[in-house]
C-alpha cells in the first residue's frame, strides 16, 4: 500500500528527508496550496507568490524525476483548505494510511500533523547543519547560550574557514572590519528574474485573493526555482561578496540592498543548501576573489546565526513567542503599516518592506526593531508584523530574531543586553539623518530625533533591571551626570512624543 509523502512550501529540496525515505515507485507526494497556510498571518503578497510559484515548479520537477505528485492549487474547488485536510483527502483517494513528513519549522504545524488520524512518520529536517540533538548537547550545562561559541563549534565541525584546528586568518570573526558607514555609491544590485508563465499565473491568482493585504505584489523579480536561485547566488559571489563585509551594517536612502545577497528566502524555502552556499563563499576567498572579513561575515550569518536561532526556537519550545520579559504593552503604531512618519529611517525601512518584502538585518534590528523596543511595543505584535511582512520569515527563524534579539522579550537568552541605540548609530551607519525632518544632533526640543528621546526613556523605565549590566552601566553614569532640568526635559519630551503617536498623530 502506498504512503503519502508531504512536501511543504518551505521544503523544496531534492534532498528532503521525507523524499529520501519514500519509495518513488509506490508512494505519492502530496503538495498543496492552502488558505490556512496563506492566512494564519496575513502574509505579504510577494511572499505568498514566491512560495506558490516555487511550489508549482518544484512539483513539476518531481514529476519529471518520476514521482507521482498529487498537487492541489489554491483555487481548486476540491481544496480542503489546510494541510491536514489535504492529507486526509488524498489518503481517502489513494487508500494510504501513513504519512511521511519532514518536520515543519513551526510548532503550530507540527502539532496539526501529530493530530492526524493517520500513521505519521515525522523525520528531522537534516537540511540544517546542526540537529536538535547537536544543539541540545552544545547548550547543556551552559550558563549563557551565546551564538559566538556555537558558531566556533560549527566552524570546527564543518572545517569551514579553518586552518587545521585554528580559524583561518588567526581570529574567529572580523566584526571590527565590518562596520564601515554607508559608501558614496554602490556598484551592484541583486539579480532580477522576469516572470515566466508559471509566475504570471500565480501573480494573477495572488492579486485576486490577497490584493488587500499589506505589501506590493508587483513588480516581481524573485527566483522561483533552484536554477535561478543558484544564478542569484553566483551573481552575489562575483559582484557583491567582496564588499559585503565592509558595508553589511550600512544603510542608504537611494540603495535598498547595498552589497547584501538577498538569498535568505531561497535558503529558507529550500532552493539553496546552506552548506553549498558557505562552501561557495569559502571558495571565493581561497581563489583570492573576496577578502576574509567579507567571507567570514557572510558565512557567520548562515553557519552561525541561522543555525543558532533554529536551535533556540526548538530548544525553548512552544511558549517562546508569548514571552514578554519587559512587560511592554503598547500596540504596534500605524506607521509600521505605512502611515506617514517624519522619521526618515523608519519611513524608508517600512516603505522598502511594503514594496519589496525585504529589509536587511540592520534595518530590521536597529531601525524598526530598535524603535519598537524603545517605544515599549508589545513583542507579540512586533513578532506578528515581522512574520507577516518579510519573504524569509518563517517562525523558526523569525521568532528568535524578534522575541530574543530584537525585543529582549526572552529576558536575555539570545542577547546579553537590549539592542537599543540613540539616533547617533543610525547617523553613523546611514545617510538617512541628513535628509530627515528631525535633527539627530538635537537631544531635546521639537526637532530632537525621537530615537534620542526614547533611548533615555527606555533606560530609565528599566533602570532597576539593567543598571547592573556591565555593558550598560556607563550609560546610566552618563545619565546621572546630566543636570536635573535636562533629565526632566528629556523624559517630558519622550512622553509627549509617545502621547502624539498613541493618539494617531503624525510623528
């Protein structure tokens, strides 16, 4: 008797454990475009289109490889509307009683599969380089789960950028070389792909079904199959990687991607393999085409950070997304949904997010994330927003980045201190401030940068919690040296700003 082989929209890899376990001659692959997955949060239309187009192409690829594929389109009248519903429908059609599945990247869907009245063979997703057991073993007994030490272990295990037992170049990371401010000009952009017939059909469907969702669907220029994703990677390696390290934290008004790869969506839906990407970057350094600081910084994003946050997500369990260590309760401001704001850095990041479903890590962490943390926004609402709006957002990667790294809502599991900063950081790393209605050099008054005001407001609200943190003590000493009238003015101005924002006024 045949078994059903589930392939989800972020599992579009030939080496998927469920496919390796299955029998091509007798088992039936089930793939389904379902409203439950498209609407559990109101995803950006570009994200929905990327996944549906890539699914359709991957299904066609599997059929060419000799698999029997039962594929359900979103507009199929017989569509059951959910992954469990489609599995039950296909089980009835084929008389299958068992399902082979690779573990999904969200607890929500794992639990839904476990409740099926079918025999479930749930396999670990070994497309990642650290298994659950690997991460648990590394974490066991540690007082702090810092990514840097996990990353070093992954370097030793894979041999990437290693010279025997020592790190290539004599040090584990080159962060000090990777914080240059924005350049005057950027000489490359990510590779774009013209929509083909499959993509255009999906775009029409998404426009009809999800046209009212936040986000612009067109123009659409993303890779939607493995061949295109590999072209995108090759383009990055040749044209952008040599400068990636220097400018990975920079931001520019007139250039949205700088020297970033913009391949995280392709990694996260399975079109690219993380080890293949890391080895390709390593080869660029070995050939002399890219400097060590650029290659190490890029590999650390994948081998270190990507693997680490997945480990945290599964280690911490299902309640992780509900954590609110700082008890922040403010609703997410309307400016995150495109309402006008005079804060140019925020406006640019949100506009880019709306149009591209993309923003690089500093825009997410130090602009939109920093502002939400300083303003005391409920981390559950921040989490929901990031999960909705970004192409690469799946809960296993998004939740630790937002709940832990960005909002400090996990109480310090990921970050040793909150990632908060005044406007000075944004001014140093971008050209946003020179075009802003606010003045970054003003610390108080009607034109003072809101990041300056809210920075101190945040620190004083949480003084009892953080003044003993060695990495934050100097800031409190600086505050204490200010005269009483200035301290009072800062807090009054911050309260006035938050009050205007809460009333829905333009800020």
